[in-house]
C-alpha cells in the first residue's frame, strides 16, 4: 500500500471512532507526524494505521483511547 492509500484508509477508519477517541487519536497522529520528519513516511503511516486498528478494537470492547493507550497522547508519541 502506498502513502496515499494508507492516509486515505486512515481517514476512512477514523470515522468509526467516537468523538473522544477520535480527538485523542487525531492528537496522537499530529504528534507522531510532527516528530517523524526524518523517518520514512510510509512506515509512519503504517504505524498510525496499525494503532488506529488497535483503537477501533479497543473501542468495540468498551475501552476509551485513554484507557487503552494512556492519558497523554504526546507522551505516547514520544
């Protein structure tokens, strides 16, 4: 999958998140993309997509993003 496809898939799947989880994930996405200026974009986008799949699974089991990943998305990105 190329970068554009990964980003499009990410955008589509984000719509499955409730508003609180979507905000958390979008903050996380911003932090990770911001820190990854020297990393391979495809690897970063794949990581974000994998994390999004994990969050969707957690949400379907009644967990919030904060419960699953921790309270601070910036710390997770670091």
